[in-house]
C-alpha cells in the first residue's frame, strides 16, 4: 500500500508538533506513510527555545512510519 507523504513545516510550536505526530503515529496507515518535517531556522532569538525543543523532540525514534525525514534549515527562509 502507498500513502501520500505528509509534509509538515514548523519552527517554534513544539506542543502542536507533538500532538500532530502523536495523532499520525496511532493511525493504522502510519507504517505506509513517509513524513517530511521542514524545520525553519529562527528569525529572532525569541524563537530559539522553541526551535531547540523541536530539535530535541525530532531526535527521538519515529519507527512507526515508513520513513521520517527532517529538513533542517541553517538560515531562516521565512
């Protein structure tokens, strides 16, 4: 079975991202789903804590999915 890939752009909202990923994890189709996370770089220092929290979260194991890919930007793309 092939499922459409899920593309998630994010920057600072770790709680929202956790809820989203946890919802996708419990889907019976998760093992057929490719996940792509686009993590933008913080445009300002006030976003660094959220950015670092997301980086920590994304270092976990996401074996429930067919693949789990993180595209981490080194500069802010807006």
